[in-house]
C-alpha cells in the first residue's frame, strides 16, 4: 500500500513568531472595567474566606463521622484528604483572584503592590459611578 501526502495541512513552513497572537485581538480594558474587576475580586476574596471556613467545618464533621462509623485510620485519612483538597482549591482560587486584581490594576495604571484600603476602594466605587 502506498502512502500519499496528506492534503489536510499546508505544506508551507509556518513562522509562529510572525503570526498575531489571540491576545492582540482582544479589546483593551477601560478604567471602569478595571475598577469593576478589582471590586469583584475583592468581593470574591471575602466570599472565599467564608466558604473556606464552612468547607473546613463540613470536612471535619465528615471525618469524625467516618471515624465513628469505621476505624480511626479511615477518619484520619479522610481528614488529610479533605485538607489537601481544600488547600489545593484555595490556592487555585487565590491565584485566580490575584490575577484578576493585577489585570484591573494594569487597566487603571496603578502599581502591582497597591494595598486596597478603604480609601482606594472608595475611589474605585467613585470610578464606577461616573
């Protein structure tokens, strides 16, 4: 059987460094969008802390229930697994929230190490009201 050349792809050599990237097609973020993104990230951070406490309590209750219903080793294993899952999810959510904050700061032209105190949050709210 003879192998024929595929007609699916292009036979030309592609130079990826000359092609436009996906991010270049995206519209620039306005200051209002940046302020909204920062405020949403701050709200998500507060909700994340509350949900972490609830998830920790639920995980502890489940681990205790597993300990009571089975052997103590299974309860300990469940507590460790729940703890690892919580740590992983909190790190991922924290990274996502920080990325969102940095994108908002970039849109506003602020420094990356900006601290979000009450004065800054008020300025962001005023920006949204304009």
